[in-house]
């Protein structure tokens, strides 16, 4: 059997949309499972809207997700001469013809046909007039056999399509001489030997005309699969203004690529009750038979849950690299990886669902000056805490090494010296003094990742803060 060949063909007119990324993933996973080839084709024939910046955004987004292609990126604009030659060959064979009807004439005849109970299709006025290239302003239409069937068995939606009489003779070349999207797509798919076209359900209605073009070229259409569109949790259409829809935005918001891949894979596809998939598991299990037909709801809570899972699973070195820009944004300085930073991230990764949240929780260990939460300070930095803090500071100052074990010993010695003071009576004031909050990892771990100099300075400031309240 000929190996499967699929393609992802985005238009570079903006960012990489999550719908496009999901389509790329489905093509990539299907191709990898079946040992075929995955082609990247940039459909940049919309010259007014296509930009190199958008093309770079698409490519960077795919690479961030780990979706590498086997061929490309091919650019549709580079094949303009080929598209033009195909139109000329269709004209020469009689499979296409020139149409000189003006827009005003077409609109008037369409309205009249609809008023008479028709479908408003082109009425074939120029079909047999055999206009030549010198006929003036014109478009080129495909001569569609009205008795033909333009049906196919979609791998997701099942039996699909319609009779050719329901679509009429569609345009394949505009009056400015540029080919329409349908013609260019079909020619590129044929030239690139694409065997399976897996794309969004918004293209489902385009397929009958594209099948007609394939047949006019004497070629068999590829196998089609149209995947459901992604919708908001409420079921409404995603909005660029109201919803996060850009892969770049999800990345900037602190999501990990493995979480995004897992989330995208489950938007419309399932494998039993399994929710968490590694990229290798997606490749192993992915098939089109388990892609649903209804809109796939993009639940942000599910993405947060997955992201927290992968934050917990990440090795320290790759977690640091992912978190680094967010840590540096909080610290407002470069951050280098060391044992203390690794420990800090390990302590906090269990409590965060996204990288900015992780970085914000790490603030106490990244910046020299912190602010005290008023409620926590009022509750824990009271006069009763003054003696324990004053006893602990010299014990910490005298430590030969700043380790969690040494810090634990200093706390135990201080509590004993204060008449077996309960640890919480000492730990909570220290926690608030050092982090500004009443919640943090274990107190010894917190002091270790904060560092000797900053921790001692904050404890001294806390003592002064209690004294300055005037009720010591």
C-alpha cells in the first residue's frame, strides 16, 4: 500500500489558532501512527492579508507544540504559474469556460431565480458561448456535469455531499486572473500526492466543488475527514475578542506544550475514558473513527488541570527553562538555575496550575523587598511573637551552613530554650515575616530557598515592625 500523506495548510494571516493547531495535531498523529509523511503547506495567496510575521508565528507555534513536518514549508504562492497552467488546460479541454456576466447581472438573475423558487445558482448563460481570451473582463467557470454525484464517505461525518445540480458551475479563476482557493488547493493536493485531507468541518461544504475539480482533471479525490469545530464551553462559537484562541497566547499565559497537546487531542477525540496522554500515547492510539461530529468544547478548567499535572511531572531542568521568563519577569533580573532554584520550583509546582502562578508564588525568594499581607501580619506578628523571633535570630545567625537540616535543628533548640514552645507559635510568625503570607511550603524549606541574608533581614524587620506598633 502507498504510505499515507497528509498536509496542514494554514493561511498566514494572523496567529496559530487552536483550531488549526488541533487540525495539525490530528494530521500529524494519524500520519505518524501509519508511518506516512506529513506536509506543511502555507496557503499565502491572500496577498493583502498574508505576512511573513504570521508565517513565522505559525511555524514557531507548531515547533513549540512538537509537531515537526516531513516536507515543507511549501508556499502556495510559489505555484501560481502551475495553477494558471491548469486553468488554461481546463479551458483547452472544454472542462471550463469564460464567463462575461457582470456582478450586477448575476445578482439580478440570482434574485429572480430565488423569487421563482429556485436556488439562485448560476444559470449557465455563457456555458455554450465559447468566449476566447479576447472577450474582455471575464471569470473562468468549471463546467460541472449536472447529472454527476459529488458525494463521498467522510471518515468522520460518514456519507456526505450532494448532486452536482445543487452547486452549479463554480468560478475557478477571478476576473483579475488569480485562481480561486478551490482550484489552488486541488492542484496542490494532487501535485503533493496528498492521500488524506483532514481539516475542519467549516470546509465540509467546500468539498463537493473540489471533488468536481478533481474529476475535471481526471484525478481521484483524496480521502476526506472533517473534524468538528472547537466551541466555547457554553457551546457558542469561539470569539477572538472574548476567548483565548491563539497558541502564542496560551504559551504567554504559562501553559506547557505537553499540556496543550493533550488538551487539543481530547477536543473531539477520545480513547475510552483516558484523559492524560503523552505524545507517544496519542500517536499510538489516534484514529479518526473516534473523532466525534459535535462541536468540541474548549474547557479552560480542563487545560489548567492538565497543566498542573505536567508541571508536577516535569524534570527540574526543563521546568526551570519553561519557568525562567516568568521568574525573571517577577524578579526583574536574570535568574540562573542552581540547587536553591530547583528546590524552590519543586516546592511550589504542586500548588500552581500555570507558570505565572508558579513564578508569583516564588516571589518571596526572588526579590529582596517583600510586602506583608495585612491580615497575616495582624494575626501572627503580635507582641507574643517578639520573644520567639528575638531568640531565633541569633540561633540562625550562628549556623555554620544554611541547610534544611540545620534550620530544623535551630528551630528545635529555640523552642526548647523557650520552655518547649510549640513549633507553630514560632513557625507562623517566621513564615509571615519571611514570605509576607501565612501560607508557604514547610518553614525549613521556605527559609532555605529564601537564603540566609534575605531571611535574616526580614526577621529583623519583623521584630522592628512589632515594636513600632507601640503595644509591645
